[in-house]
C-alpha cells in the first residue's frame, strides 16, 4: 500500500514538473530546491514567482522566505 502511494505521488510529481512554468523550474534550479518539496502542489507556482521576485531584491532574505513558503505548502497539505 505504501509503495502504491509512493508511486502515485511520484507520478503526480512528474506530471506537475512537466506542467510547471519555466519561471518555476528556473527558480527551483537556481535555489537547488529538493524535488520532493514540489510534489504536485500547484500553489507552488504562484509562491515561486512571488518568492523569486524577493530573491532578486535580497538573495539571502529571499531564500529564507522561499523555504518558509515551501514549508507552509507542506504544512497546509498535511
């Protein structure tokens, strides 16, 4: 059962990644965000662009905000 849900979440993550905007993908690459954090949360797209703008304004503070943003998505989804 656990293997089944793992396969399903992996599939959802891959589908999400295929549909993700270039801006989101670039943000993930630039900030080395672990792939597992992005498991099928579509909200990450808007979160990503907002935090990416902050990253440009202040890289250190922006990165912390980005991590906080991802954490909120994980907590909300749990």
